[in-house]
C-alpha cells in the first residue's frame, strides 16, 4: 500500500459476497455485463472453468472495496474482470488484488495470464501496463454496444516479482 492511504485486506470471496460484488459491478459501466448467475458461478467452487475470485476489504471493516476474477486452465489463465468501487479507486487496491492473484496463480503452476480490454478504457489500459501486461494483438470491432476494438494483453507470471500482500 502506498504511504498515507488506508490499508486493504485481500481475501478469497465466497457466495456471501455476491450482492456486494453485484453492487460494485453495477456502479462501473466498464465492467462486463454478466448476469447474476454468471457472478454466482465465479464464486461457486467446482464450476468450470476453475476460477479464483479475490476481494479487497478496507482494514477494520467487512465492506467490499473491489474484486477480481481469474479463470484458469493451468498453465494459462485469463483475468476476466477487475473492478474497484469509485470511492476506493486510485488507492492501490487493484494493484494489491493483482499481486495477491499473481502469487496464488504461481502457486497453482499458472505461468501466463491473458486479458482483453476495450480500446477506450484508458484507466484500465494504464493500470495493466503499470502491472506489467503487454499488448499482444488488437481485435477489430470485437465489442458491441458500442462497437469497439479489443486490446489483447498478456503477462508471464515468472516475469513479475512475487510480493507479500497480506492474504487471509
Ligand atoms: C481500472 C481500475 C480497476 C483501477 O483500479 P484502482 O484501484 O483505482 O487502481 P490502482 O490504484 O491500483 O492503480 C494502479 C495503477 O494503475 C494506473 N491507473 C489506475 N487508475 C488510473 C486512471 N484513472 N487513470 C490513469 N491511470 C490509472 C496508474 O498507473 C496506477 O498507479 P499510480 O496511481 O501509482 O499512478 C478502476 O479504475 C476500475 O474499477 N475501473 C472500472 C472497471 C474497469 O474498467 N475494469 C477493467 C475491465 S474489467
């Protein structure tokens, strides 16, 4: 965490986080328009693809500040979504979530993470670049409503340093 910002605890999410997760997603137009059932599947052990869903809570509270979901088929994985509630943005929460996820993925013998993002989503593009993702391709008019290109990005996990983000 950066000096002076409140601390956040990163933890695996469970089905009991579903409503908080949906509320955060609804407040962020850039998030994928998943149904309630799709978010529930991301929190339900045993569904395929296998997923890791981590949430960030502000220290001393149980309020969810943000979350990230990765789908994986080792040795590959895909960062499916990451969203931080507007009031908690620019405090290092997404970075802390990714660091915890990357450590967990390495532990599970995952060596690579892919993602796709709307070409106009400059905050997310800046964040992914800062985290070490590199652009690998562009899919023309991949998204609908509104039509837009997708930028594909990739990171090799052995290339990013393991960190010791608190994880309970
Ligand atoms: C993109 C998003 C997840 C970033 O979360 P965050 O917790 O605010 O990000 P962090 O504070 O960890 O920022 C890490 C780095 O990302 C970059 N970054 C984050 N937000 C940025 C913004 N609005 N503008 C430019 N760069 C940004 C910066 O380099 C930042 O490091 P710095 O603050 O030291 O400069 C957040 O803005 C969000 O939830 N957006 C809506 C949902 C979304 O677009 N998700 C991605 C597609 S699923």
